[in-house]
């Protein structure tokens, strides 16, 4: 699929892996529209990179509808990347026998799973109104899952369940949207070097320790390495309904 001059929504695009994806798509000729909850950061990043920014909660129907409408003003909306998400760690039952709050579990599902589906359904409806290319294509969606979906560690029940849902809906979404000429794939990031680890000597030591668990190369992934895979899933017209791990061969231990 040719992404030159098309609008490309990237949720969670103000930082980390989402920002790397937005930059990669922008360099390939797309017009990124980044969606994030952090308005100050989103506006600064958009101005620096020549993106369009929309402040939105991905689980809000009205927010996402407004973001889709804004993207349609930038260009034909043919690309959606759902990178927005939250991750907090807590055991199902703590050592003092306090059960995990239902609100905490539901928060992960609301943002990571419901939010992803919300953007997919509203964005795909907009894609369906576009003229198709010669082979009937109207767009491509890439959703972010996580290796926690397969190897969730202690304290990751909420996060793993939400990301497992993203994995599980990949093929049904691709089947649902095939009639529109919209492809759907999921990418499964491993351990990547992003700002969540902080900066300084202690952070570097911690990241080096994490990186040793990869088969090869023995380091954390670079955001641009994941972004290149996301780009390929978008432009390669024969990639559909797939869940692709990008993790250096790492398999997470139980804790």
C-alpha cells in the first residue's frame, strides 16, 4: 500500500514506541496524526516533527470520533496504529491478603483492549468510505499487543489479560474488515529501550540487565527496529490477520 500523503493515526504517539512509529511513517511520506492524553507533550512533539496532534482518550467514543474527523482533514485516513496503553503491576492477592481492586483490572481492559477496539471500529468505518485502490485496498491497521500476552509475569494479570485480548481479536477483526479492504495485524513488542526506564547510570545498568535475557542481540530493542516492522505490516499488502513478535527471541521468566 502506498502511504504517501495519507493520514496515519498513531495513538500513544507522543512518546516511546508510538513516537518512533509516527516518525517512521512520516519519513515514508505519511501524515501522522498523533493521539495522546498528554496535551503539553503531544503539542510539543507535533510541532517539532510536523505532525498533527489531537488530545483524546482512546476509550471515549466522542474523543475518538473527533480525532478521526481531524485526521480526515489531513488526508485520506488509510493507516491506524494503536500504540496507546497503560501498564501497572500488582498481584491478584497481595501478601496481606488484599485482593486486587476490580477498578484496576478494568482500567487496563478499558484502555488497552476497549480503547484499541474503539479506534479500530471508528477508524475502519471512515476507511470504508474511501475509494479503493486497484486491488480493493482501503487501509491497514496495526495494533500493539505485548509479550506479556503470552508470558505474563507475576503482577501482570491485568496487563496480560488486556493484551491477550488484543492478540485474540486480531484475526476476527481482519475477517470482519476484509469486506472493506482493510487489513489488520498485531505487533508484539518485547523489551524496548524507551523513556519508561528513566535515565542515568542506574537506569543504564538496569536496561543492560534486562537486555541479557534476549537471545541475540543481547540488548533492549531500539524503537526504530519495532517501527520498521510496523511500517512493513502497513505497506505489505499480503500481511493480514497476523500477530508478529519483535523481541530478539526473549521469553519472559515468571518474575
